[in-house]
């Protein structure tokens, strides 16, 4: 047995405070956060424009959509799944909001509820395909990504539809307070509460860690799997509102490729694609880190083509750092 | 002349000395047995021999000269090869390709198949294995795969062979084959290190035994040392009673199973388990023991029949309902079915009660934390901290966590499937004490086990299953190894009813002697351990 070396005989009898050890431990466990802080310091020195109030809010607004999608994605990844459809779900739900408002004349508040329900619905379909048809989530949501994007184009006929004032509120800045950032924070708190304090949230960790052991402990695996995709769908719908709100319209191509940023944020935040591990705070740091890198490179006048290269390297670096740390933990 | 010696080696991880000042010597033509409970440091010692770890203190000598072994490759060049418990092979590739894995003979950049074939045939001949070398590896049984690994090591001129629990996955007959190969290798002056949890194998293969405990070197004794003496050295104390069953007062019927049927697995199974009673469920692999437990628990469905727990009928195929009725299952494989290895001890203990005690969907954290702390103390789980990941505990402590999950849920009926598999002697007794505790508090226990002495030692009543049916039901006082075994194979004597899932290779001939029955039983017992 490989774990034998760390067996029961191990005793932590050395409880004396060791500052070096503690710092090392903290750095190892919060690599993404340290990376973010270092990056911010470097940018503040190299580009004075970075550390201005306006720019910081700008970074926050840029991060908001990715972060909201990534919070939803965290549920799925913790449960050992993956959701490739979040970008497309954001698009279809915001398109449904815009369509029911502009073309069907429904009251603005009800269109938002319909939009959120649409996100939940598409999530539920992926979840049921995963739970009952035993489709791997990668396949189920790959299919859903195509279906949802296609339906968005069908509904909109490939043209943007303008949105109501209430939707535009989600992209606006009221008295200096950017609503996307507020929305992100609220969704982050909701996600953290679900993941840490509710039985369904704790079940996600259990199911992601060992599905069979969870089932044999009375946890409903199917219910958990479907719930995570419903939640991911709802979070995607909220992100869709923010995207549409900022553009004052629902765009048929909105959110294309956003699933990759969402997944990257979760993974940079320390979650394991094997399931059972992940934190909302980590995901948040991951999303902010991506936004800071993009923003910093913009300020430094690096072309957007090179930005993609840098983002790719950051993902590879962050995850390999994490993998190495885990290996070290396991001796 | 000593080939390999570890001289006072230690290995430190973090704050703990996993191996502390251990000396071991390996002589040509001798088998040195390393003995110790899980966590005693055996694995770490062989990892130092094979270059995976380097000793933090002490040193390694080869032929009397001090060497450092920086990696596995260096160990191989020094003639040291390890046959791991999990074999390193590619099932889809042929035997010869596996023999030359990473080292394919080539001619002008292309694989030289004729050289590979002739060398492979030669290598198999060396250990007397008669197989077509172009056969895919996966078509061989575990024992033969292991022999191929040994052949590979010898082909690379290994003169020291480290066998890490080689018999864990073998049947009795396969073990005999392995032992005869070990005998041949001894004659060829190969020095061997042998690790096994089966004490009875030690006098059969070993020359000397070094006992480790908690990373410390305890003693080196001849392999002929009596088992009880070896256990004492391993555990550090006398185990006076291996099966400390304390019979409890028998109360009302807590579990009633009535004509349970599932096509191809269970046939007309009926029995009762009373409060305070431990009922042992014996039988061969494939007799339907696990299937019965899983059906009662709701993990698998069944075609007809009824399960009643303390007077309440339990719906089939619903684990949450079974748990609500007071049933718990300690499954046969704790790693894949019992625990979330990456999660903490606390989270694992709380897994069965988290949902039933939740309020408005929120986990009742203070209640759970309290109960988790209390359970871990009561069960004497050895850990540094309740937030430690369960995967870092020893096998026995992991099993206690699985038990704790159900004692925390206050189950009335506990179903145990191979409760002490892979658990050390010392921890095993602690688990038996837990069973006593459960029945003393009026619980009922149904224990399926392939370990016949355990069934006879810990049960109040024994049920024997054979071919999906109950073939015997007797108080433990009337049960003997022989009577249980002949009931366990009773369906096989009636050749018409040999069912599909009994392993046909293991069906003994008619006119069974108690000896051959014993072997059949043992073969099956070993077979489970894969």
C-alpha cells in the first residue's frame, strides 16, 4: 500500500510554531492568490495606470462574467463533472429574456425569471443525460453547447435583440457602483453557502470524491448530479444577464468560448478535475487572475494575440504547480 | 557473503521518522522475510533498497561496498529488481513485448521481432513457464503475469529480487507454484526479500524474518519461529484471544428476510437476525453472500421477497429508506465503496447522517461535528486530527471510520461484508470489540466473511450459502470448519444446479475429502483478495 509510509504511526508531536514552515505551507496552498498579488505589484510598478480606481473597477467588471460562470462550474467540477455548455447557456437564456421581452411583450421582471428558468432547464437536461443516460458530462454538455447555441440562432434569426431597462441594469454602474461586480459578489456568496453549508453542497464533494461510497451512504447520486447542472445553468443565466446588460442587447454569439475561461478559473483556483476538491474562494481568485492578466497586458500594449499565449501558459503553470504540490503532499 | 545490506537506515517525512535505524541483509540464495503491520515501514524499506527513496541516515552496501542508489535505474544496474504488488505491465501487449518494455531490441531502428521472440522464449524457460510469448499479457492469470515479471527481472540479470506481497492476489495452488519458483531461484543463488501478511507462508519460503514495528527494527529471527511468537513481535503484545466474541442477550427479531429472489444470484433466501446476535454468513466466492447483503441494504434490486427491519417493511432498491429503517452496510472494499479517501475523517464519519439530520437543506454542522468527534474517540481511531484525510490512515483505522459512519447513525442492523480484509492483527481485534459493542447495545450484526475462523470465532449463529441458496443454518456451537465447508460446496455436488457465476475452475471433483474442501475454500478466499 502506497499510503503505508504515512501510516497511523505518524504523529504530529512537533507543535511548536515554525514561521518558515507556516509561510511555506500558506504559499503552497494559495499559489494562485500569491501569484495574483505578485502580478498586481509588478503591474503597479510597470504600469501606473493599473492601480487607479477606474481601472480596478474595470478589472472587476471584466472578471464578473467569467467569475459567475466559474462559480456554477465549480459545483460541476467538485462533483467530478465538467460543463462545456455554460457559454452557450448564457447566450440562450439571455436571448430568451430579450425575445420574451421585445417580441412577446412580457413584463421585464417575468422575462428575467423565465431566463433563469431556461438556464435551469438546459442544465437539468444535461444533468439528466449525465445521471440517467450515463452520458459522460463532457459529452452531454458538448452536445448541449451545440443545441443551445443553435437554438439561440434559431430564436434570434442570427440577429441581436435589444433588452429591457431591467436587464440593462445588470450591466450598468449605479452611483459609481458597478452592478456586474455586485452581482458577482452576491453569486459568489450564494455559491459558497451552497457548497459549504448545505447537504446538497457537501454531497457534491462526496459524490465527486467517490460516487459509489456516497451512494452506499444514502446520498442520492442522481439528485446531486442533476442539481449541479441545474445550478450551473442558473449561474450561466445570471452571467447571461450581465453580458446582455452590458451590451444592452442579447447577442447570438455572446459567451462563445467563455466555458474555457470558466473552467480555467476553477482549475487555477485549485479544484481537481478528478472531483472532490475545489473552493469558491479559489475560483474567485482564478477568475480575477485571468482578468488582471488580460487587463495588464492591455495596459502594457501587448497584442490580444499574444494575450492568448500568455493565458495558456498561466493555466499550464498554475495547474502543474498544483499537481506538484499534491505529489509532495502524498510523498 | 552478504549481497545487499541496509546499515542503520532511517527515513524521515516531515516530523515523523517512518523508518528508524533499520538494518537488513540479503544473502545470495536466501529469502529474507520482512514482517510488520501496515505502517510498520516495510514499504519504505524496500523503496530505499530499490532507489525510490534515499535513506536520510545510515547507508546501503552492496558486496560490502557503500553505494548510493539515486533511482530505480541505478538499482536495476546493481541487480536489484522489485516485483510490485500491482504489476507493471501493459495488458494489451504480448508477453514478449512486456518482457522488453522500454528496452525493445532493434535492427536499423525497427523492432527486431525474431531476436525478441527467441530471447523471450529463453527467459520463460528459465523459470519454467510454458506460454506462447506472443499471447497478450491480459490473457494470463495474475500468477502467470507475476512469473513473467520475475522472468523479466532475471533477464535483466537481477541477483536480488524484492517480492512485495506477491501472494496477495494468488490462489493456494498459484502460491505453491510461486514457492517452487522461489525455490529454484534460491538454487540459482538469487537473494530475495519477501513481504507477506500471511504468516503461514513464512516457514514455507523464508530463511530469516526481520520484524518491524512503527518504523523500528524489532528483531531478526529464523523463519521457523512459531506464528504466535511472530505476532507478538509484530504487535508488541500478546494477543491472547484472536476472536474475543462476548455473546449478548438475544432480543426481538431485528432483521427478517423472507424468500428473497434475484435471478442468477439469490434463490429463496430466508432468515432472521435477532437483537444482540452476530450471524455469520459463510460460503464460497460467488455463493451470493455479498448479493444478499446488498439486496437487504437496497444497493441492488431483487425480483421477489421481503425485507423487514424491526417490524417495518423496507422498500427494495432504496438505500436512503434502508438507512432510515436502521440498516447500515460496511461494504467489502472500503477504498472503492466505503470511503471518500481524499476527504477528511470527519466528513467520512458524517456521510450517512449528513442528509437525515439536515434542516431546510442546511447541514447541522454543530451536531455533526460533535458526533463525529465523539465517534472518533469512542472508536479509538488513531489520527493526528479529525480533518486529516482518511486515505492517510492505516487499513484498520480506515475500517473503523466505515464502522463509525454507521454507529453515528445509530443503526439497528449492521451488515458487514469482509469486515477485516486487509486489516492488521491488532486492529482486527479492535474491530471485533466494536462488533461486541454493537450487539451489547442491542444491535444485530450480519457478517459475511471468507475467513472461516473469523466466522466461527465471532458469530453466534452461522448461515452457509451455496449457489445463491442458504444451505445451512446452525448455532456456532454445532459448526465446524468441515461442516461449514461441505455445506458451502453442497450445490456443486449436484451437477445440474451448478450455476453460471460459480467459478467452474474451482469446482472440486466428486468424492471430496475434507482436505480438498479446505483447499477449495482457501482458493476462493485467496481469490477474493485481488
